[in-house]
């Protein structure tokens, strides 16, 4: 089982798209649909990239100074990538410290780098997406660069419809 390769350049593309609303207007990505707590975006050019995205419903401990966090599930047909999971924490993560993602009875270790986290084993992504389709919520436990243990909780309301739409947009 090969470990997940981190794609910081892709994460940078997502962050740039989200951070700059004018970039959406310039045609890099466009909002496609909203399903429950999940939004679907698709690129307008090549290479084609489509993704479902959500933000946490709760962040503990409360009161820490953090940027917004995002949970992405992306598809890039030109690279034969489907349902790749990545997380942007909104703060620098502790070097060498894995994050833990839990949905239902499934618990996975995530590789962290900078402000991002990815599923360590590519084969686990399909299990995770299946569990997300069946679940109500998921939580991600992360350790900040300052040593703070944080837990972000995401709603899975609308995830199945969002992923179906991503598949439709990025055939």
C-alpha cells in the first residue's frame, strides 16, 4: 500500500480560488450547485477540475484564532483522479503529526503538511467516501503548529447529491 503523495500545488489552486472571489468571476472555477451543507464547483477551462466543498459546523476549542477550514473531494479526469479527499485546516499544522478523521465506525490517519491534510493511503479514499455517503457527520482532529489539539466537525447533509453532481460535471 503506497502512501498518498501530497499535491500542494493543487491545494494552492483551491486556496487561491476560494480566497479570491474575483478569481471566480474570471472563470477559473464556477459554483455549480448547493446540496445541503456541500457546494459543487467546476473549472471552466482545462484541465477540468470539479469538487465538492464544505466548511465545519463546529470548531473546538472555541476562541482560537484560525482562518476558515475547508473539506474538499475533488475529481480531475485528465489525471484519472476521482474523489480525492483533502482538508485545509486554516492554520499551520504540527510537523510530523498525523490528523485523525472519523466518520461512523471508520477512523483514518491523515498525512499533514503546512495547512493541509490528505488520506495517507489512496485505497482508503473509496472506503471514506462510501462511509461519508452513509454518515451524518465527520470529525477531523488536528494538532496545530503551536500544539493545540483541535476538532472540526463537518455535516454530511447533501454529500451524496454533491458527489453525484461532481461526477456528472467531470466525466
